[in-house]
């Protein structure tokens, strides 16, 4: 094979991969086509890897094949064994791996081209193969900085989501000043190693310092963010990993890596914006605000509950017998209780009696974007029954029964009625307009905003205290018994 033919084949493969990534990403926007989109993207990655190996030519493939085998095995085991309730943690870890990989690639370029050969001069001068040495030096620094921040930031996000550490914001004194100094230090080291340093020893020290500062910065940027803000953080870190990969593409002069990284970075940023709008908060407020640090109740709706009505499964089942339309509102409590199959069983029973059943999906319900969609899809809930917030809200006024399963702030009327509330203006699911509302929760504990939920005191609301799975199973049993007697 001639060099020209090999280059042509590699470029065509890269172009095909890029197109497949675009189609795969497009199909990920809908639940019905998401699995197919994921398969297309996986195939695109396979084609890209194969093309890269062809481009490298005759090299020692042993370590590459070992890496593929080990990484593939870890990924397969994780995908099979990790339950849907832990998917946010898995996504956080994958984001971190992506950032870490970008950092390692950038460092390896410096090591192989500068440090190990013992070349004298700046990175910009040594890597100036086609007049782009300065740009390569800048992208190396960006790959290390963004990739390392993504790695440790994702680890902290995982620890918060997995409840290995407290999900509450950890607010260090002077954290903004510390972070600003770290960013300036990273930029200073980047400029020094790229355009000033003259020896391999200096380059090695600078790269180690840059890695260390970036790793610490990643921890300090995420540790002040509360666990309930993780949907925004995960999508933002996903964007970071894409930007880091794109920067690494410039380092390696790989067009496919630039394109795919840019797509991941842009889509993650768009999703972050959507999450912020859904919470009626700015990105700066999420990243720097330490939202949820004070659980004392704060302004707007704080204090004790004085007018809460509770009932048992038998009473709730009696009301469900006469219902013609029921809307389930899944929240994180549903995920914790792993009650997705229990809610599907109850829904099937209701549908068998002619009841119209739908599921109201809030954009930030759960711990990651699309968490509830994925969870319910595992229980084979029909896609057409999953209704987004803007579409379901007008229907609540005609709904007989709304059953809230572990959701809290995303159904709080204070977002519309109390201007002093921290969540005022946040779009919420208007379940309070339904004729009857059942709220399934373990307790009257507050959500991420640390305030009382006015919904719990509404005249049309009744609390069903307990584990979501057990409560739903009890409702199903009561309804089956009642329907059997009626027959």
C-alpha cells in the first residue's frame, strides 16, 4: 500500500466516523432511538480506532491491544453490573476517564518529543514542525488543564452521588480567591513551559506542577456544589471532557478527535444550559453559589408543617378505583427505592381497567439529565407515556390522581407563589392542579433547596409515608384485591 493510498483510506474512514458520530448524537436526543444512536456511535469509534492503527503503520501493537482488552472488559462489566439507579455515578466516572486520557496524551507528547530526547528550548520552538509550534504548546497546556480538572472534578461528583462523602456543599473560606489564584498559576506555568523554559528538566517540573495544580483545581471547583446540582455538574464535566479531547486532537493533528471532541463539548454545554433554565438559575450560581449549604429553611417557605394529611395504601387504593386518569411523577426517591418495576406493575393494573396512565418528566428530576427516562425505560414503560414538563402541565387540571414518587422541589408550588423562595421562578410540574395528589416519601424532609414543600399542606394532597417500592406494591395488592371482589 502506497503512502498516498493509506492517507486516502484513513481520511475517508475518519470522515465516515465523523458522520456516524453526528447521526448517533442526533438519535440520542430521543428515548425511542437512543439505543440505536449509541450503537452507531460505538461503531464510529471502532472505525476511528481501526483507521488510527492503519495510520500508525507497523508498530508494536501489544500494549495497544492490552489496553483495548482491559478497558473493554472493564466497560463491559460496568455496563452489565451497574444498576440503572447508579447510572449517574457511572457517567461521572466515564467523564473523568475521558479527561484523564486527554491529560495523559498531552503529557506523553511532551515526554516523548522533549523530555526523553533531552531537547533544549521551549515547547513552541521544539514542536514547531509546520509553523504551528505556539498553537501546539497552547493546546497541550489546555489538554492538561481541562483534562485534569475534569478527572478530579468527576471523582468528587461520583463520591457525592454515591454518598461516599457528604452531598452538601463544602464551602472553604476564601474559595473563590483560592480558585482564582490556582487558575492564574496554571496559566503562568503554561506560558512558562510553552514559551520560556529552555531545558528538559524545567519542562518536566512545569508539566508536573501544571498537572498537580489542575488536579487540585478540579476538586475545589466541584466540592462546593451540592449533590442535588449534579445534573448540571455532570453535563458541564461532560462538556469539559469533550473540549479536552478536542484540544488533544490539535496536539496530535487528528481531525476526527477535534470534530468528535467539539461535538461532545458543544452538546454538553447546550445540555448544561437546558438544566440551568429548568432550575431557573445561572451557571455561575450553580458553580459558585454553594446552593443548598443552609438547610435551616431559609427564606420563603421555611418552618414546620402544620396541616399535613396522610393516609394508608388502602385509602389511596379506594380513590384510585374511581380514577380515570393517573399521572406518575418520578423523582430521585423512585431511583433510590429501585421502584421502577413496581410503578410499571401498578400502571399495568390501572390500564387493564381502562385508566389513562402517563409519567410526568421534569428535566432535572433525579441525579443526571434523563435519569428518569432511563430508569423507566429499564422497566419497559412505553415511550409515548413519558411526557415532558411543558406538555404535561396543561393536563394536570384534568387529571384525577397524580402520584409523586420521591420528587420534592420540582413539584413545589412555592416556585410560582412565593417570591421570597429560593426556587421562585423555577419551572415545576404543576401536580397541585390535579384533583387528588398522593406524595410518596419516607419523611417530610426537605429537597435540595432546604425549604418546606407547600404541596404537602394543600387540601388535595395526601402523604403516603414509606419506601416507594413497598408503597407501590401495597397499592397494587390492595387494588388487585378490590378488583377481584368487584368481579
